[in-house]
């Protein structure tokens, strides 16, 4: 009788334990997957692979095919933070600039055409560099509006993938292929802010000159072209002060240097 009761109890317990164990393993698997996505977003990693391949002068055809086959909704889902979006798109923009201008330097003879006409296949859509920079990275800003006006008429593709907040620092991360452009760095979502601050500070110290006697600072015209992204003069001075380009609490007159549009490729930030 005792043995029969024991077997009955065991017969009830085994299925229950099996269900609990299965549920636990399933949850554990889900947690691992979620953690992996946060630690190592595969789309950001694709953009890093592309930058690395370009830097190492490797064939990028396989990577370009992966870009083309991406699914828009999946891309939008997993590029969920501003850091992920900016890291992916800055790396992508910089890589394709290097690829296309290395293949056909003559593109740079008509820069309006080069930046404005769609030349890149991403997620089954053909995009221009302007689409990526002004539409996606700058959150649908109109190119020639000095960063003051957003475009209300944009595609669903752009709406799904664009950034939601302004970040003037991106102008010191995008390399357009010209001599005066910022250096190409590799951006990771996890350390995006620290990295872009480092790159921006280095760039601004290189291109800026502060004159105490004349109370002026000569700096990049990027500030002028996209002044709305920096919240005007006060925002520009605040950023120059933050990166120690000008002394603390100083209010110099801002002058803008000329921009050298000479084609210059392969200029990478020393990581």
C-alpha cells in the first residue's frame, strides 16, 4: 500500500517537475537571447564589420548583399535606441562613402549628384547619402534649412528608422570624403556617447583657433551650415567650451574657416 501511494505521488510529481523545468529553461533561453541583443546588436555589428572591411581594403560584396536583404521592420525593431541608430547609420554612411569614391573618384566632380541621388541599397530600398544623413540621422531635417526646419513629408521607411532627438555631434562623425571632413571612427552603441565626444573634441581642436586678444574663435563652417542642430550661437559656444576649445565662460565672436572639398579618402581616427 505504501509503495503504491509512493508511485502515485511520483507519477504526479514527475510531469509537474518536467513542466516547471521546461518553463524555467524556456525563460532562461529568452533572457540569454535578450541579453545578447542588448550586448551585441547584430545590425550594429554588421555596420562595424563593414567599416573594418573598408579599413582593411577587403572585398565588401558579401556585406553589401546583407545590407540589401535586411528587413525594414526588423531593422527598426532592433535599432530601438538612439545610440543604436546613430552607430549603425554613421558607420554605414562612412563606409559607403569610402567604397563608392574609391571605386569611382569622378563621382566627386558633381557633389550635388553624388550626395543627392540614390546609390545605396539598404533593406530593399535605394537610398542617397542625403537620405541617410538628413532624413535618418538628423531626424528628417531639410538639407538647406540650416538645421531649422523638419520635413513633414517623408516616407514610411524614414519614419521607422530616423532618430528622434537632435545631436549636433553627428556632424563631427560623418565623413563626406573631403579633406576638411572629420576622421572616420568606428561606433558601437554601448559606448557611443563617450566615443563621439572623443572624436568631436579631437576634430574641433584640430580645426579651431582661439584668439584671446581679438576675442574670436575661428572654427569649422559645419557649425554655420547646421546651426539649428547646435541650437544657435549659444549652443555652439557651449559645445566649444565643453570640449575646452575656448576658455570657460568666454564669449568670443565666432568666425568660420573655409571648407576644403578636395577629395581625400582613407582618413581614419586612431582608436
